[in-house]
C-alpha cells in the first residue's frame, strides 16, 4: 500500500509529505459501540426455549380467542331481510314473514316472544313533504324481542352485493364541493364527478355531485322506531332512537354548509323523491356538516356486504315484547341482484356480533398448542441426538491453524 500524503502537500514534496499521524486522526474512537464490541443477546433455539415460546403463544392466543368468543356471544341481535316486501308481503293486511328472512341471537327463545315469528305488509300512503304531496310505498313489519336488551341499542341497515369499492365509484365526488365551496361548473366538469355533474335539463350543477352521493341509501325507518311495547301505561309506548352521534367525530371536518345559491344547483337524480321540486326555499339543500347519515354513506365500505349505522339509543333498555317498524321502501336493490335488511343489536366491548376474530385466535392458539406438544415429545421423550455446543455459533473463533500453533 502506498504511503499517504499530507493534506495540502504538493506532489513534488516526495515521501516527506506523508504523515504517520494521519491514520491515527482518522481512526474511529476505541469505544464498544464504534468498534462493535457491545454486549448482545443471541437467540439460540434450544429445546427448552422453543417449548417455552410455544407454550406462551398458545396461552395468549387461546385465552384471547376464548374472551373474544365470549364477547361475541353476549351480543343480542335480530336481522330481518325485507327486500321482497313489495312483492311478497300482504297488501293492506299483515301476512307471515318467512323465517328464512330472520336471523336472531338471543339467550331466551321461549314461546312467549319467538324472534322467528314475524309479520309484514305493504301499503301505499300519501305523504306530505316540504312543498309537495306524494304517494309512498311503506313496508310495515311486526317482530318480537324475547328478552330485555341493555343499551347501547344500535340500528343498522345492511346491503348485500353493493360494491362501494369500484375504482370509478370511489373517486366520483368533489371534496371542495362537499366542504361547502361553490365550485364552478368548469371545475366540476373536469373533476371525477362525471356522469353526475350537471342536470341534463336545466344545466345546473349537481349538488352534491358524483356517483357516491347519487346512490345514497334512501329508505327511511320510523322514528320513534318501535311501537306496542308491553308492560307500559300507554298501549303504544314508543322506543326512541336518535340519528345524531352516529358518525365518527372527525368526519364533520370534511363537510360544510354549501355556499351555492339555490338557482345554481340541482339535487342528484336519485334524490328525486326527497326533493320533488328541486332545491327550493321550502326544501333547502342538506347541510352536509349535520347530515350524519350522509357522512356514514360517504365512508365507503371495502366489501360488497356491509352495515351502516342509521340510529341508536345510548340510554334506555329495550323491553321484551312485540314491536312494529314502518319502512318507507325507496331503495331498489333488485336492479343489481342485491339484498337489504335492518339489524337491531346490542354492543359489546369489541362492537357488534362477530365470531370470526375469536375463531381465528382459537385456531392459531390450537396450532401453537399442537406444535408445543410435538416439541415436548420430540425433545424430552423421543430423545433425539445430542445438541452441539452453542458457543461455537460465534463467528469470532480461532482457525484450525491458529489452534495447532497454540498447542505447539
């Protein structure tokens, strides 16, 4: 190796320009960290360590899985599919609802209030809207709650085979418009709102624009939700439900009251039943900052079968007995071969009823337990070959030549 030359020395200075102190100046400090001499723990997978690890993992997964399964079974719920109400329910009189449309999980299922016994009927009702009168199809359902339910009581609607995760659908909205800005027509045209961007007749801007807002779930459920509660002084005591507080707290920051003038905007095509005459002074556009049902709908689902919270009660228990719910049946799921249902459920520490997390933990814990038993038998009863000395796993070992030299 050629000797090093001092910094700044000319080439003609020769060997005198070299300095033996340069190497000392550039040498890293002689510390354990810089010279890689720090003490470290090296995991050597001995039989005892392997058995201990799998025993701990089996205990954790089995214990947590049993706890999750227990929580799931403490949830009480009932789900009623009303997709075919307009076609199969009684016209003007109640008719038995097929039990296969009902799914229930209760601790008590005696004959007093059988959750799988329900009735439904369809009826056309003339309703008075804001500035209009219209005929609406209602689905009325009578069902049973066999035991008293403790709050929180949550009411969800459930859609099946509705793909909110389609790429074009996911991108079809304008964030500035949702936050309240009066976005001009050119910007809307250049956004991803197409084909729900302008009203084809009036040329007005659609508010809110895009496929997501246009497909908003528009079935309405009676509030107070449930009637005919037994054991009360009133023959038709109502069970109240609230539509406030159903969206995540941070969602409101993404929405605002619109700054558009009424003559600039028109409702989405599928909102026609809610805004029969368009946006008027009697029927103003929605304040999206306060419309929590809209905010839940805009929070897109990853799977084609999903639940969205519609209303809830955090205070009052729900008594056992017969109930009735009236549904304004507007959302047609038959055009895409989908299904719709409503779900009334209690809530556990882990949320609504879902047995799969507990089952997955139990399966993983069972696998760990089987491997643990296998290793115990393999290492301690079947007595395999003797293990080597773990100290020889270190890279810093003397070579064979060095060993012979030391011996001589």
